[in-house]
C-alpha cells in the first residue's frame, strides 16, 4: 500500500484473481477463463448511459490534493480537450476527484465547495465544461468521510441530499469511493446511491469505486455503469501489470452500460517508458476499460498526446459490441489477447511481459475469425495495412505490445504481404568482444514479398557487418531470408542496454512499397566476480518494481531512490540486501559462472501488519527455488537456489494473490557464489 498516497492508506483489496509464477520475467499470470466460470453477461441498463466505456480526465493521479487542483485547472483541461483534439477523439468527462469540498457541511447539511479552489462554485465549472460540449464529473465516498485524511464529508447517510446537489450543479458523472464505510454492507451502500441518483431525474454515470473488495462484478451491473476491480493504480510497470492480471479474467462480466474498471490511465506521468505507456493504453482499450486520463495535460509531451489521441486504438475500446478482450494464450510471459469487434473483425494484442524481446505468434482462427484464404491486418500504432495468410506474429520489444485489427475480407490483395522480422542470438555481450546474430525476414502474406532487403544498425561506434546475403529477389508465402551478422562492441563500452534496429524493405506484386522495423536491445555485461558477493553490491541488468525503484541495502520507500529504511524482517535488522515492492523482478547476469543464490526473505516490518508476498529465484526460465505466501510479522525465511549453468538469475516477488498494496519485500543478505 502506498504510504505516500494518503487516500489509499485504508485500502486493502481482497480476493484478487492472480496466483503462481509464469513467464521469462517471472511474474504471475491468471488462469484463462474457461466455460465453467463464464457467467451470462448482464444486459445494459435501460437508462442508455455509458453504452461504450466512459472516456475523460480525472485529476487525482497528477495533482492529488495539491493547491494546483482548482477551477482554473479544471477549465484549462476542458480547453485542452478541444484544442488538442481529445474531444474529437471521444473524450467527454472532466472529472474532479477528492478535496473539492470543505471538511464540514453547512448548517443545512449541504456540501460546500472549497471557496479557495472553486470560488465560483461547482455549477459555474459545470457550465463552463458544458459550453465546450463536454461533461463534468465529481467524487465522494460511500462512507462518513472520503479517503483523504483531512476528513472531507462522505455521502453515507446523505445520499439523496448529495445526489440532489450534484444534479442541481449539472454533474454528469459520479465516482463513488469506499473509505470510512463503517462496515455497512457494500451492496446496500451502493444501491442507496444508485436510487438517489435515479431520483434526481438527471442522467449521471455512476462509477462504483469499491476496489473489487466484494466482487462487484457479480452484483453491480444493475447498479452502476462501471465498477473498480482492483486497488489504486500507480505510475509503475509493476502496478500496471498487477492490475492488468486481476482484470483480464473478468471479461465475461463486461458489456454495454456495465464495465470492469481497472483504474485510471497513468500515460504521461513519467514513471514508465513510452513503450510501456503504449502497452498500458493498448491493453486498457482491448479490455474495454474506461479511459480516464490521469496525467496533467497542461504539461504533457507530444508523445503523450500521440498515445492518448490514437483514434484507431480508441476505436477498439469504444467498439459498440462492448466485448472485453479475452486471453488466448500467455505462455512464458508472451500474451495474446483478442477482442471481438462489431464488424466481425478481431483486435489482437501481442503483449510481451518480459524484459527481453520475444517472438509472439497466433493465428486468425485462434483469435476467432473464420477460415479464409487470406486476411487484412491493420497495425494500429504504425497505421499500416498488410495481408496475411493467417499467421499473426511479431518480435515484440520488452514490455511492448503489437496491437492489430484483423479482418477476413475480400480486399486483402490490395495490401502488401505482412512480414515477420526476427533477430536471434544472445542479447548479452561484453565490451571489446564480437557477437554473432542471425536475422530472418519471413513472408506471412498470401502474396510474395519482392525485392526484399534487410539492414541492421547499431549504436555509434559499434561495427555491424553482414556475413551472408542481405537481399532476395522474392519471398513466397512462408519463405525466409536469413542473414548472419557480426557485431563488434568497442573496448571501454559501459555496461547497460543498447538499441539496435533491424529493418526490411520490400515490394508487393502490385508495386506498392512496404517496410518493417524492429528495435532490438543488446546488453553489454561484465562477468560476475569469483567467490561470494552481496547482490546489492553487483550491477543488475534490469529491474521491474511495483512502486518506486529497487533499493540497495534499504527497504523500498515507494517513491524516489534512497527513501527506504533499514531492512527489518521479524524484528531483525539486516545491513545488506535489496528492498523491493511486488510485483518485482531483479535480473543479474551470471554467465553460466555461478553456483548458488541465497537470501533471507520476508515482508519488511515497516508495513505494520500488512503485506503478503511470495518469493522465487529463477535460473534463466526455470524456477530454482520459491517460498509460499509470506505475511508481515513472520520471521525471515532462508531461500537458497542452485543456479549452476544459468546465464541470468531473476529475483522475483509476486503479490501473494491479493494485489500489491503494502507488499514491501526484502532480500536480506542476498548473496551470489561464483567460480570453482
């Protein structure tokens, strides 16, 4: 649980649906939904609200309760919706979150907008937003107070009065949180507000923010238009991934007017790369999730606007059929998620959970399309169109997602053939050495690829030369151009990840030119030292962490580097180790030169009774040692693994099956033994 975000201090998500270890990155994967667990989809409510997932903005992720959250900011966001084309792309709601009111009601029991933040009142802001052709949302909690410690009034016991105020102000959307609920039955509390909103006569989209604690997907479809399925998201890969895995198995419960809500978008807040943000946006769209921008659009980068404004991806989310994408496969952290579309096509996400580029492949029939001689394949990020004989396959960068829309139509021959680019070889090399790679260009289309050429470019100063042909006159369906490359890494090159670019250019039989490009990462490493070393003293090659950075010799502080405390498990303080937060994966290069990894593991005492995690040590793709679920207050457990022959060792922490809140995990006295 994020102790720096005070609104989540009281939150504890119960009954999450992830468990186990799977994947190159060693993170948990949900079981695929089977026929026995598929409920009948609830019908849309007769009110006609939110027949596609709501799209808009919420200030919380970017401003929380800071003074900058005020009417000027809110109205400025509405202006940007229009100026930046977000309104035209489908975004409608400009939503206020917590801290908009004074801490006390007036003498009549009415809510009072904070006059410092909203000097003209909420109705004036609503009027401004409405004048732009947009809608206004507001926030309160199904408790006596909201989630902020300042104690803003909640709606429990005031539902009809508060709903009436919201309607009179012109509110169009209500986010209804779950803090300070006094133990009152969740369904009862949320039903009362549903009835209160209906009694106003104003159409108000009702967003149930119950955090998935009581499985609202089973009872909320006839109450609200969406329900949160998880705890709060944060701006990190680990948090986004954990929430994704909790929400994916709930696909059967979503549909027009009733949506699973895996929380707001973090795109543009700075804690993830643009590749990871494209994955975030792609998968939320495939899951038919509400798309609520959580970044400050006043300072957003062009890349952020490009991601948020991608109309082809948005069309996947807003498809009127209202199907949430379902998992087709997830082996080894290589995910295929497919969403049925109203026109009969399929949106298909090839998602790479792992820390290295991966080949991910499926077929048109596997994602639910009928058999056909060929298919049209549209890349929704590159905005290119190709034909495929049926294979949907690509090398997907680490943490990346290829999102395509595949159609069985008769116009496939108008497009050039799809090709698959791959670069095989060890991703690890040392300074002053050469590395050998093999590239392949394979025609996936029904038509031949003609005048095919391939190139590989490395970083400045690196020498890249082919040692076999780089061109072919034509590649028929299924045929491959294979080229070997020798890459020389200059002496003195610092350890770390470096980008190479593999590219192919070709023509279709009708003369149309096409190209494809794949970024590939080569990692310059140093061999581990002989003897026994503390892992906290060695360089890692990659990290994934739920909140904040991985810390050396302290606990995880969830925010900036160095904000942790002495590692403490079961009352014992350890001077050395690694502090992480689930979901976490810390990878070390061992080069086949090491024998054992050992550590004392557990939940850090600083969480005060909260936190459930599970630890594992992976040797390459194999789990070499693991614990069961560990909780706060338990003494440290010894975990030792034989990693003989492994090139990479992963220290993995998963969430214990209940989401990542409070999951501060320590690898105390973590040691690596190498050499003879």
